[in-house]
C-alpha cells in the first residue's frame, strides 16, 4: 500500500532537462590575419631598432665613463729638451717634486725605449731619441677623490724646471663628457622617433581593424555593449601582437650584442678587435643593459596597448556622434 503513492509521486515529477551547453564566443577581432602579422613584423623591427639604440647608447656611455676614469687617474708632465738641461735629472726632479704634493700616489718616468715605441707609427722603427729634440714624459697617478692642487704644482714645476709642462687632461675629460651627452641625446632622439613611428603604425592598424569589423562594433554598441568592453577586446588583441613582436625584436637585439661580445672576446689582440674596441668599446653590456632591453620590450607592449585602447575609444565616440546626427556621415573613416 505504501509503494503505490511513492511511485505516483515519482511519475508526477517532470523529467530533468539536459544541461544547456554555452557555445563559445568568437573574438571580435580575428586572432590572426594579414594586417595583424604585418603589424607584428613592424613592431618586431621597431623593437629591434629601439633595443639596439638603447644598447649602443649604454655601451658608448660606459666606454666614455671608462675613458674619463682612466684619464682622470693620471696627469702627465712633459719636459722639452734644452741644450743646458740634463734630461734624466730633470725627469727625476719633476717626478719627486710632483710626489711631494698631497693627492699624488705614484710617478713613472717614460724611458727612451717606451718613448721611441710611442713614435714608431709616425717616425718608423730604429729611432734614436738622443738625435731628435723629443720631449720626455713623466706619468703621475693621482687620487681621483682628492686630487692635488694643479695650479700650485704647475707653478712649482715652472720655477724649478722652466721647460716642464703639466697636463691634467681636463680638455680631454670635457670633450669626453660632451661626447657622452651628445651621444645620449642623439640616442634618446632616435628612441623617440621609433616610438612615435610605432604609435602611428598602431593607430592606422587599429583603425584598419575597426574598418573591417565596424559592423560588429556598431551592433554590439547598439545592443548595449559598453565602450570599455569593445575597447578591451581590441586591447587584448593588440597586446598579444605587441608582446610577440617586441619579444622577437628584443631577443634579436640581445642576441646581436651577445654574439658581438663573444666575437670580440675570441679575437682579442687582433687588429680588427683592437680597432672595434677603440671606436666602440667593449660590446658587453652586463646585467643592466639586458634589463634595459627587457624594460624597452615592456614599454613597447604597454605603449601599443594604450594606443590601441585610445584609438578604439575615440572611434566609438565618433560613432556615437554620427548616430546622434546622421548628417555627419562624411566623418566616417573610409573602409
């Protein structure tokens, strides 16, 4: 008796409906197309140029700082020969006099062999220093943090050895500082130009993507989709493109500096390596240089993403203006 009502209640309950399967939505912007691939290639090229410029500027500034440090650590006393002058004694007196000043550490007399070797590129081998009126040098190492009084040292040398001349290399230091600043200014200008060209490229690429999908954007906006939602879809699309392109360009630039540094390390003491080192310095950027390249990649990706979002928001604002006043259809961008 008790089983019949239970069966009746079970039959009265409606059958459970199958679970609804939500169809996955397709992205508003196609994930891969010809314009997207072209934009990715352009961003990769610009990222490579930007990272290359950043690495070159860092390398030149590091080389100039190294030169400046080396020059600032030494001063040179030049003694011109004279008929009544005992050159060897004058060199010793000049060295000893310079070392009496506080701030000097060591003094070295450049002997005749070293002097002849310095003149070989211009006068050839087998040079006899005694037969030519060649000035002799004394190199004095100084304390960079506490340099000596150059004015007093110059006056003391002139009083004791009239033909002595003190060169503290300030002219060369000033020129190196000016060169480093000029190089940094030029490099910054190149970076600004590269970023500006990239922004313009992204703007045109975003407008092209909007033209191809304008009907979708208008329908979504008409049925109530917020402008921020549409902009976020385009922002995600261009973020992926910019990340891929900037990573490719940045890694290529880092590989270039790594290969150049490896080649320079393997070809030490060769004419080609010596000339490259004299002109450009070492190609080793260190951790700071590679972190700068990584920062440049991030900046390019963020700049591309923000530019795409701003362009989409501006375009949607134009659509709203045209919808409110249909007579302004001439302001629509050409498809």
